[in-house]
């Protein structure tokens, strides 16, 4: 423990604590910008400089470990002058067109400017000295360098959390910028479109590509039937953008709001999450049978999940030789899209060309996924528009809906009924848990041997989780699995996904089934989720997801009555001909330049 | 303050029997070596002037069995070219100094980070290195040296950016603490010393600290190699005892019309004629890594300043706000004032900004931009405005 003084108040902190965190313990707020709790310390924006008595220079509170006897002042004249200068400097290189900026009122630089740099600007405008263009090439996000303040949060995110490094620092001095490989457009580099950088950008330099206006146009087009689906992780995060604390479940209110926005049918991605479990579970059992019984290794093991489009792009670039290990199942979003313009349209007697399919996702990579040329198995673009959780919040505000006062309501039918197994898709380990709940019961006829169906070993925030499930008491059909130990692994965040993929690639791991989510925490920590997203917020959303599961009447995918019905009426059988046509896909080996 | 006067010295380039000196050094204990260097009062010759003995002592105190000695030969300060001369003429003393430092700290490996533009020196340097490695093998001492090349970035002369560069990363300064003596190259305890410092250290071991302290002043012991350029009839490399005034220096090297001397390169200070008499060249006055640039009355100090600011605007790594944006603002600001597009009082705002850069920048680069800026603007304000 070390004892130091901050603004003349004494505080005792553990060794290694930064001055910033020590100040927090005293309730003293030091402004920061490049600092982010998910990332390593950078100490480069210098907004957090404070005065240490006796030191020649000011010190960056975020990067300086507290030391015994330090005498820190966070609001001295010297500090205030420097801080004002620094904020003014950042403003001078930032295109401050705040009123038309997507991040208006959500911009961390704007907040600082309000506190330190109102009135006349001190310094000259530097934006005009640079030839800036906006990179609109990615279907998922925009990159506007004129708003970039070079804090490098995005660079650290891409490298440390995602092991991708699609963006990095290029050039030096006045020309220093955040750039891609050879300055190529973001659509033409190894970028997974995960949007973790977007989620951490303090300004409007990185923002999701928004399709709000297109969705409004569809809603107001009386010829169009607009269906909307909502991903599991949206309902536990949307509230944050509408005045609720993290961890609030707003499912019912969200459904009401969507109806009030004018969507013709408010449906649930959870329905196709349940469907994914049936398809993917069947695929896993088939792969196991082929490998273990028939000695046919054409279908590779281990099988990786395929719900996360960021992960798909990652493996396509980095481990193209392992594409056969990916489940061929489409993600729940895309299964939904393919069914919306076939099964749903038929049932509702609609012309599929008049159906507009919108999805609300915690994810920016879903925008990319919807644009993939493979995703047109209905004969149309299966998903027309993808909106993030944040964009939905914007629409709700635009429509003047007082979210807090809304009466909760239920999803429409058909394709609106779901189970607790589907809801937990939103958290890391959730797909695994849902799959095990169904697969175990399928082969043994009994529920998974865990208290309350809660398979706790696959839950939690650890980067890579492993579990073994012993299969006992199999039915006649699955006798070959009797006594087998099903080895599973779960990874979230691409840096962890890479560890697992590498272990599989080099033969160092012997798993059967691996769940991978591109984003830290799974979809609850997706790139399209409310800002800020950090470990504490992710934990609250995760708790909310499991609480939502516990509140569901049905908690196993195969017990979803609508799922049973769709197989009877339309799909015939899992992994059958129709399924393969609509619900399964293939992958593309991509360059790793 | 009483001046020492101008005395030419021949220590750095003096020929010595390296084998004899090294054998002597290797027979000493690490503490003895460090104590001798401490006693000599030697301060780093790269410009920052950190006591060399302390640096070695801190590194020696670290428990890690793996340590490094790094020679900073990324001589990039505008107007400095003395390290090139040292490498060209007496590189065996650089190697010797590294081996002695290695002995003092318990480091078995040394790196020399050589300025990219000095690549042409490499064949000769390798030849000498080969001879050196053979010699210490004969003495029976285990120490190896490797070269690493810079690629032209000024910032890579900053110690932690230099480590990043050697490690294969973008040359950006690190946060301090931790300091290199605890966590430097490859996160191992590292002593990083300038070329001239290492040579001087070897000479201190050769001659004994008592001899060395006879030179210089209390705060600035010894002699220093100066790179002298600008409006002088005799530009070049000169080794001079520390402690002379700028006036004495100008008397020797000026062309009779010297109006200012830039001491310490772009990151140093500009001394105007009226302060020549009272300014000592050394740590009690204006410290320098060796760059001495003389300007006569035909020179525009606006152009001089503009040139420096242009340099910094280009050579800032761009990582921290005060340096990246501050440099651009200073440059654009003086341009506007010169053109009459900004009020002359705007210079006062810029001086305040330079002060902020001095206290809030992450590394020495941004912290020292204000030196030249302030000293030129304050002493030659009319040349900036009109």
C-alpha cells in the first residue's frame, strides 16, 4: 500500500494503482480521453495531466503509478492552463461540425470542450490544412479522419482485443494518422467489421453506417410490409441509450416501441436462434457420427459455431484452411431473413418482393453479413437493413416516443416465439449452453444434468472457457456416444478466438465443439451496443440475459412450439433439403494481406 | 559566475591502448567502475545530461539476469555531427565503453542503434567490431555487440522510442515510469548512453577520475565534443573544456558579426549577442549535446525559427497532443503573424502554448520545442513580427 495526497486529501491505495484511480477513490474526477478501461494505458492525449509537487513537468494521471508521499494537485492553475490548451489543440485539428455530426451530444471531445474551451477558440483551424476524405467503403462503418483526434483507442482495440490490426498508426508529426494497410479502403483490408473500434471512438471519427432513413422510407411506403427482428442482446442494452442504467431488461417496452414506430410485424431473432440450435445441434451430431462411427472425416471436427459474422470474416482471412470446421449454419439473423421472404411471406400471403426485412442487432458486422452475396437464398436480399441497438434508440427518440411510459407487449407471431435457450445467445457461452441443453436431451432423452438447466461451467467472462460433458444413458440411436466425453471450448473477443483457432490449427487442442463470438462478452458487448461498453457494463448486461432466461416459460430450443411447427409445415427435417437451401451457407477463403 | 575560458582538449580522439584499459576495467569490481564514473561527475553527452554513473548504478542494482547496454548513435539533432566523427575515428573506444558499462551493470549484450543516414559507415564499423570482439575474447571476457539501424525518424533518438524501434515497433516514446534502468529494451533493465558518453567513460577508466575532474566546472565536468556550424570561418568538430562563456566561444569561432548562437540544436536555446558575456556553455547555463550554430546579422531569425518549427512539425511522432498539434500551431501561428494575418500579440498566446508543451508533452521532444521558440521569440520578437 502507498499513501499519497491528492488535493490535500490523503488516500491509501494498493501499489500499482494509477493516480487517476487513486483520485477516483477520493471522488476526484480527472478528465480523460485516450484512456479506456478495456485497453492498455496510452497516456497520449494528455488531457489527464495533473501537477505533482516537485516534478519538473506535469504528469499523466492515467499512466502514472501512485507512489508513497506524492503530493498531487488536479486543479491547480498550471493544470487548468495546460488542460485548456490541450482541449483547444484537439479542437483545432478536429472538424467540429457538431450540429450535423452523428455523435452530437455523445462525443467525449464535445463534453470536454463544454467544460474547458467554450467561447472563442484560442488556436488556428488546422483541419483546412489537410485533405481529408471519408472512407465509406465498409458496409458497417464510416471512417472520417477529419474528426479523428489520434487517441489510438481504435488502434489498441483492434490489436489488443481483436488481434486484427486492421487500423494502425501511419506517418509522423502533422501527418500522423490512423490508417489501414497501404491506406486501402476499409472494405479491402483484413477488417472483421466488428465495430469494437466504433464503440470506443470518443468522437465521430468512427461511426456505424446508418440506415435509419432507409428504414423510415420503407415504413412509410404503404406498399411494403416491413418485418423487424430483434437480436437477444439488444433487449438488455437498449435501455442504456434511453435513460436506464445498464442491466435493465426492456424487452416488452422495446416491442411496443417498434410497433409504434410502424413496423408491420415485430418478430424475434430468438426464434431463429432456437432454429439454429436444432440445425447446428443436428450438424454436430452428424459430424460426430461420421467421424466416430463411420470413420468418414469429410466433415471436420471440431466444429466451430458460425453465428458471429466478425468471427466468420476473421477465420476466412486468418485460417482459411479451417473453413470446413465452421458449421454451415447461417447466423440466426440470416436464417430469419431467408424465412421472412419464404415461409413467413407464404403464411401471411404476402408478395415476398414487397416484404422488407429489418433487423436490430448489437453488431456492426451484421450489416456486412447482410450484404454478403450468399445471403440471397430467398431469391431476394434476405435482410434489407440492419440497424444497431444505438440506431434503434435514435429512431425511438426521433419518433417522440416516451420509452419509460410504454406498456410492455409481446412479439407477434409467427416467428415471434422463443425460449430461454435463444435469449442466452447474447452472452458468451450462451450458444454452447443452448446447444448442450438440446443435444444432450436428444441423445439421452433426459435434460442436461445441471441444476435448473444452468450449465455454469460455460458461463462467465473468462476469455477462453473449456468444459467436458460426459454423455450417459443414451438412447438406442445414439448408443455410439455412450460414455463419450464431449469436449467443448468457448472464446469471446477475437484475440481469444485466435488462441483457440491456433491451438486447433496446430493440433494442440482436441475439442469437439467450439463456440466463438467476435466481441468481448459475446453479443452483449457488440460493436453496435450503447456507448460506453466496458467490463462492468458487459457484466450487467450478461446478468440481465441470464435473468431473462430464467423468466422464460420454455428454456430449451427443441421445445419451442413454433420450431416444431415450422419443421412440420415447411422445413420437413433438420439438415434436410429445404434447410440446406435456406438455412445453410458456405464460406470464402480470403487473403491475409 | 567566473568563466574557465576556452581551452581545446584532446581526450575523445586520443589514441589509447584499448586492450590495456579493458583488461584494467575487467579486473575492477562493478562497484569500483561505477564509483569512478560517479566520481568523475560525467553527465550524459547526448544533451539531457543525466549523471552516467547513476544510470549504471540503477541498472546494476536490478536483479534481472538479462540486461542490456544500448549505445544511442541515432545522432539526429540538427547541427550535430560529432558522433559520426567519433564512430569514424575511434569506434573502438565506443565498443570499449560499452564493454565497461556491461561489466559495471552485469550486461552481456550491447546494441548500437545507428542513425539510418550513417549506413555508409557500417563496413568500417563492422571491421572494427570484429577486431574488438577478437580482442575481448583474448582477454577472456564475454560481451557481444550488435548493430541496429534507424530509418530516419528523429524521435527514435528518444531512448524509449529507440527501444520500440529495435524491438520492431513504431518508434513512439513510452510512458515513464518505468524508466529504462528498470524496464528498457525488451522490458529488461537497460542503460542507454550516447556515443560520446561511452567513449568518455572509457577515458575516465583509463586516466582515473582525478584527472578528469580537473577539466570543466562543478556542474559540468570534463570536456565535450562540439559540432560547430553556421556563420563561422572554421566549421567542424572541436573538443573543448566545458565552462566557457558564449562570448569566449564566439571570439574563437565567430566571423566578427555573430548576432546569435543556437546552442544544443533545434531543441536547444538561442543565445542573443547581448547575453553572450553572461551565458556559460554547460549545465549551469545552456546545456548542449554538442550542436553550436552561429548566425550573423545577415540571417533572419524568423527563418531560423520557421525552419526549426517545420522540423518539429515533421519529426514529432504525433502520439501526444501537445507536441503533435502544438508544433503545427506554433508553425502556423508565426506564419500568420509574419504575414500580418494575426496580431503580434498572438505571439504571447503562442509562448504560453510553448510553455504548456514543455510541461505536458509525453517526451523530451515536445518538452524542448519551447526552448528554441521562447528564446527566439523573446530575443528577436521584432524579426518575427516585421
